[in-house]
C-alpha cells in the first residue's frame, strides 16, 4: 500500500522527495509534497526520513 502525506502536518522541507528512490514525490505550489500512488513502491524511505513524521501507510 503506498504511503500518504498528511498535508496539514507537512512543512514542505523536501526531505521525503530527496530520499525517494523512485522519484514519485513532487512539490505542489504551496511547497507541500505529494506522493504519486502509482509510482510508490512502498519502501518506507520517505516515512523514515520525514522530520515531522507526517507520512504514513494508509
């Protein structure tokens, strides 16, 4: 199951995007991040790297 980002908690630091091994995380206009669920391989790297712990499995 792909990871999801709680956008109310996301501060837009980009750490998750930098560690994503498949490049499925993009930046929205408000600097918050979005995970492309079709590209996510569910490795968990983004969840582990997030300093705000706002990424989880659905």
